[in-house]
């Protein structure tokens, strides 16, 4: 899949208005923010001009996959 305009313009800072990084979004999901509104509340991403919302959505989906994989791995370790 080719990167879109938003991902090219925002490789690290997902939200320029609130200076929110990809890592902060992933950390928010790890800390329990499991919906877009929860991530917005935790990070303030996409609470300014709103143009970052599509990119926030992509990173949120990525973060949910990462955290689901981490939690599945943790459960496998606990079963050993
Ligand atoms: S760039 Fe995120 S709210 Fe403006």
C-alpha cells in the first residue's frame, strides 16, 4: 500500500496542533484507551483543527493490533 499524503507529512508527529507522536498514541492504547475518543482524551490528538483525524485513525488501528499481539503473547507466556 502506498503512503498517503497524511502519513508522508506526519511520519512521527501525528497531530501537529497538539504535538502528538505515534509513540504517544500507542502508549495511550497500552494504558487502556481502547477507542478513538479515549485516545483523543488521553493525548488530545485531533482536538484542534482536525485534519490529522484520518492519520490518527490509521495509527489507532495499528496500535490496537500491536497491543492485541502483545496481550496474546503475554497470555501464552502465562499459560506456560
Ligand atoms: S493537526 Fe491534529 S488537530 Fe490539528
